C-alpha cells in the first residue's frame, strides 16, 4: 500500500470542523480522486488514459483509489493529457465535486481506526455506487464518529482535569490558607474549642448562615445534599446511624458551597475544583487548623505521630484523618508526605504526594486506577493477619526509601487500605519508625512484581483462560499479558495453588 500521510489516518471527528481532506500537503486519495474526476469529465476510460501517458491501467487504478502515491512525472503527464495543470491535481482542497468529496470522506472514514476496530466491511466508492447510497454511508460514518467521541469525551476529560488539579495542589503542598482561615472563624463562632466538632456546633454554623438542616428519606439518587436557597434549608439523607462524621461532613460540604460563593460550574475542571474546595472546607471544620496543629506538634515533639491518634482525637474516619495530615504536615510541621487509598484489587483510587514517591501513572500522567506495586505497604498490608492497628513498613524504591503506615478497612465496594508515608529522614517523628519490616520495590519495572516467574509462566501461558471483569478492564486500560485487564501473575498463582496435586495440567 502506498505511504499515506498521517492526516489521512486520523479518526474522523466532527466533519464540519475537521474536513477529512488535509489542508496542506499531498494526500494520495485526494490526488487520485482529482485525476478520476478530470478523466471522467473528459469521458475517458482508464485504458485510454493509460495509453496517453504510457502507464498500465492497473497502476492508474491504484493511483485513483489512493492506494499508490503517483510520482511527479506521472502527475505532469496525466495533467497534460487531461488538459489541466499539475497544480489542479495536487491542490489538496476543495474537492472538485460533491460526489468526489463524498467519495474521499467515505474512504477516509473506512480507513479510520474506529472503522477498523469495528471490523466493518469496506464498500468501494466506484461509479456503480449510487450517490444517495454514498451519502447515506458517509452520514452513518459521521454519526458513528460523533457517538464514539461523545462516549469517549467524559472519562478522558475527567482524567485530564483530575491530573491538572492534583498538580496544582501539589504545588501548594495541599494547603489552602484562605479556606483554613474561613473555617477556623466559623467553627469558633459556633462555639468550637478543642477535639471533635459536634453535630450541635454544625447545626449552629448552618443557623449562623441562615440555614436549617433537615433530614429526608427521598433525596434524588444523583445528589448527596440539596440546598433550598429560597427557604434556607439544607436537605440531608436520614440520620439512620448516629455518630461517625459522615453527616457532619455532608452538612459542612453543603454549607461550603454557600460560604465559598460557588457558582454553577461551567466545566468539568471547575466542578472538580468546587468538589475539592467543599471537601477541604469540611475537613478544616472537622479538624480545625489551630487544634489540629497543636495536637500534631505535641505528638511530633514526643516523636509519637500516629494517624490513628489524630483520627480518634477528632472523631473522624482513618481516611479523613490521613488526608487532613497532607494539608498540615508540610505547611506547618515541615514534613513532606504522601497519601494513598488503594483497593484490595491493587488499584490506586486516591493519591497525593509531595515527597517524590513514584506513584504509578498512565501515559497522560493520571494515577487513578493504576496498579500499585505489590511490595508497597498499601498492598502488603492486605496480607497481614492482625489489622486492628496500623501496620508499618520501610520500602526501598528507585526514588529512595520511604516509611509508611497503613490501615485497612472495608466498604460496600470491597476492602481498601489507607496509607500515609514520608521519606526515610522524617520517619523519626512517627510511631512505628522502629519496624523491622522492609521491602524492595523496583516498579515500574515489570520484573518487580508484575511479570510471572519464568517456570510458572511457561506452565500456564497456554493453559489459562481467565474471563476478565468489566471493572478491571475499565480501570486498567493497558493490557498486561494476553488478556486485557487481567493480571497474569495473579491468575497463574491462583491456578498453581488450586491445581490437582496428583496430576499435571492437561497436555503438560
Ligand atoms: Zn513492584
């Protein structure tokens, strides 16, 4: 096949915005269609033109169909024979007729990666193809591309926006002083002094802003809270389980939209930014800066910093306490830090770092859904029997040694671990610094923890047939091994441990 310009292979997006014919440069198909147009206008057959220019009919046919890039000498000869100038044939745009434009568009669409992925049969846009059928095919391809783009745009956009915001927050050490200040003033005005913020204080905060908190059974499924600005009401889900910080947090987030003067978000990035700010505000209220920094500074002085103590002192979840540490440790105690929430499937769900720990990333720099190294504390903790307290571990990575503290939990979506870690030099401030547990990670090298051992791989490569979970495929778009989204090492180890002991696998 003739070398085609990359532009011709780009997927067809919005035909109105991105004409399939490249604006500049030589496109074999466009040139071919122009030759065909002028040949047919003259009423010549391919054989006649071939005779005139001294080229084989088959060669000209390939040129006209864009399968072969014509040499300049042939173009000059063809132009002379057809009574046009070479630049008439080389002019990339606009196409000479509506019919030719449709033919070019159909050919481009049929060669697009989308059409190839779908394995659609190719229709040759020969003269026998009626123009209305050609129009219908082109229209179908446009609609197909439009639907494909629409279904693709949201997750793509979401990943980009997530990464952008993570980078912004990293640059400010995950610390937003204005929101800290605002929250501090509001909780103090509501009577807060030390320890956990009470439900009563949250209700008073809402009241100070002219709102009452009302628990209802029938909140819309797509909402977490709804605020009635006209009547000054914040609707929350029913308070079925007393205690915990979930409801206080939801009420505070609803209040946050108001005090931070949020407008309806105009973009996904803005939506995420607002989401980050209301979470930040709620965290600042539940673990107010003055009280939190005082507590943490005392623990640091005693070389006894621990997420679990911080959690218990303020009556919040382990995750909320761990995440709040990332706001305060660097900005107020001079300690760089990282935080991860990892599922029991090994995927990173939420992460923050300003200490250089090498998070797994995809090609766009996004970390969400990426598999975390099996040797990291966030994953080794799942193998620990006693999970009632935090687990501590040193991990050697290509970016240096880190000390980490991990705690597991479970939710409706399965098990998860919450990890806080710091570079080796800062471990001295933390409880658990004396752990003897130490692992070595060389990720992202495949040999670290993703490639199955040679003997095991040989044994199972042709004997394993795992069926991938949709969930795993969505989160891990990069194929590992033969089955997209399936982890060969996990599958082979599973097969090894469950295989009948008395006989080998069939045909082995
Ligand atoms: Zn690894």
